[in-house]
């Protein structure tokens, strides 16, 4: 799977965007997920299935000053 422009190995048990975010400890954080060049709504994360060759971009926001 390609995540943020890099090939990343993830466990085969990860089949949805929600599971992927949990794997990287990103659940509950402010972020935007793009799946195969389509920006996903948060409610679509649980039903968007992943497969080999899919491209994911994850942008999360960090506060600071």
C-alpha cells in the first residue's frame, strides 16, 4: 500500500481506513484522508475498503504557536 507517497507494509488484517488509522494511532485526531485521489468524509472511513496498490494520503493537523 502507498501511504503519503511511500510504500508501506501493513498487516493483512487491516481492511478499512478506520483500521489503518487505528494501526497508526490516529483515531480521534483532526485529519484528512485521501483514498485513491478522493478525499473521504469521516463517516466513510469505516466502509472504505483497502487493497494492495491503493494510494492513501493522510494529513493531520498539529497546533502550535
